[in-house]
C-alpha cells in the first residue's frame, strides 16, 4: 500500500451532503430513525411536552424529539454525562444527521440538555418509556407473562469526605476530633483518628450520616467491595424476550425484600397501559423470578396473594420453625417445589442471562455505572430513557442483527477479516490487496446493515416474530 501524504487545508468550496464521509454507525442510526418515524415518535413526545413550553414567548427551544434522542445517544454511545453527549454530537456528522441538524446548525449545548431535563417532569419520561414498550408489543418483542427482578448499585455523584452528622452537622474529621478531645487526647494525627474509629460499631450508619449535596445517596458497599455513596437501580425484565418492562431508582440501603414492591407495582402499571393490553388475558403477568436476596416468607405470601407464582432461589438456612406461620410455610414449600422442577431451573438460567445482560448493557457499556446527576428524580429521568434505548436496541437487533452501532461496526470487521484470511490462506495476495482497496471506496456499512432478516421484514410488514 502506497504512503498517503498530507494535503493542504484548503479544500473544495462546495461539497454535496451525499458525498460526506459516513461513520460506521450511520446505517444503525438511520434505521433507528426509521423505526421512530414509523411509529410517530416526534408527534407523540411533542404532544406530551406541550404543557412545558410557552405558546408565544422568545425563540423556539430544542424540540422534544431532539432532547429525547440526545439521551438515547447517551445509551448507544456509552456516555455518562450530558456534557459528554453534547461534545460527542458536536463532533459527529452521523449523530447530527440522527438529530436532524443541518451542517450550519449548532447542536444543543449541555446546559440546554440539563434545562430541558429539569423542566420536563418524571411522568413524561415515564410516558416515553411506556411508548417504547408499546413499540416492542407491536414488534412482537413483549410477552409480559414471566418477569425477572434484580437490582444493582450505581455510584453517586457525591464523596464520602463530604458527609455530615444528621444531629450536629459535623463533618467526619470534626467528629473524630471531638471524640479525641473527649477521651483526653490533645492533637492526634489523621492516621491516629482513623485507627481510633476503625472498630467503632455503626460508624457508617445512614441513620447518623448524610451528604448535604445529595441526601438521596446512601452509604453502601459496591460490587467491587468499596464503600461509597450510591443509589439502587432495580430492573424488571421480560424473561421471554429480554425487554426491560420497569426500572426504579431507590435508596441503596433498602433491602431487596422491600424494594421489589415498587418495581412490581411499576411493572403492573406499565403492562396495563400497553395499547394491546385489552387483547391480553386479565392477568397477563403470571411468574416472578428472582435471586436469593428476595427470598422471604412475607414476599412469597404477598406474591401468592397477587395471584403470581414465585421462582425465587433459596438461601442456605438452618431448619426453620413454622409455629403460627402456616401461610408462609405453604408459600415457601410451593416455591421450593417449583424451583426444583425443570421449568424453575430453566427460568433461573434465563434470569442469570437476560436480567444481568440488561444491566451490563445499561451500566457497563452504557456508561451509567458512575452517575453525574443528583436526586432520585433527575437520575430516574435519565435512567428511563436509557432503558428505552436498550429496548429500542432489541428492535434494531431483530431488524438488522445488532442492537448497538458498535456491534454493527464489529460485524463488518469480522466479515472483512474472514475474507482477507481466506484469500491469504489460498495464496491469492493480489485479490487480498484488491479487497483492501475496495473497503476504502465502497460503503460496506450500508451493505451489511441490510441483513436477510431486515429484508424479510420489509417484504412482509405484518411479520412481527421471527423476521
């Protein structure tokens, strides 16, 4: 391959937009825009957000469709802050085209994104999340009969060094210095103070300490063993399709046996609000699957009262005494029998695979393991659209075979590396060089975006399953 040389900065004074370089994610975002337009996304969000805008005052604001697309970009590009979203959009022609911006239009600033988030309430974000669930129902990607529930911790935008006592308002250092003075020590060092406080019981209790900048953040142990201020995010996932049907944000110190009630309530409301809910059975939700952290006699009895079958893993416990708790005994033994059956084992595998997958896509590759927002209301707004992006990724995976733009790029690379390896194995070096040359001249991204299942879906628009 010949060496390329740098050219001067002065280029053509005019260039057609069709001749502009297109990024590897362009076919993905182009297809995602087709899905949103097909289901009337912009008209829906504009009607929902009408009450938050003045009829005639000042210059027009960012359209609601653009605002929600910006938050979707945060999921698909793995960006955890609104400042990062604004920077990425200003530097990408693909994302500008996804937002519907011309080359002469400036993308929204991060302060504009933040202001729209503050003005639009949580209920509207919830309506957008429910609208995406309706799209999944129309695409045949939602069953709503068996859900898996699990939770994870998200690192809060608050530092442990800034916590204060709830009763006196003292900081941690001032509190230790007061304890040292009361015990007769004159000027202890910071290391001596920490040593003195190391074995004190309840030293990290949320009943005694709070963060003045984010009171919703609670002291808890993270997945990697660190102690930090955090929030608890809980998912309810349709185990048959992998779609997230509900997401809640709760205090990190709230146990699983208490937090599940809010998530289950959100799940029932979302399923009841689906456009095709009338065609479902009166009790569409039948089974609830969870890990051993949710196992409790009260939880099992409550699920039984709601007419739901529980498939909750049992922790290792000594033999229990059931005197005066006959209802808990029956519910526990029934759950035990179901978990030992073939269906219970299959649902447990699905929970490990599909619930954990939603969290990995949302918080690891999706970039929300570390939060840059404060307050449960603000976090929930971002989280709802984040999970809506995950659900839209399921639609895209059904249509083009990949649920993220990075997955589509990796697919192209695998095909090209396979072709080059085959040609080199057959000692066809001239053909290999020709293939490398063609990759720089042909838009292979658009070619490989048209998967066979997408072509079948276009030929039969009524097909919603197995296309």
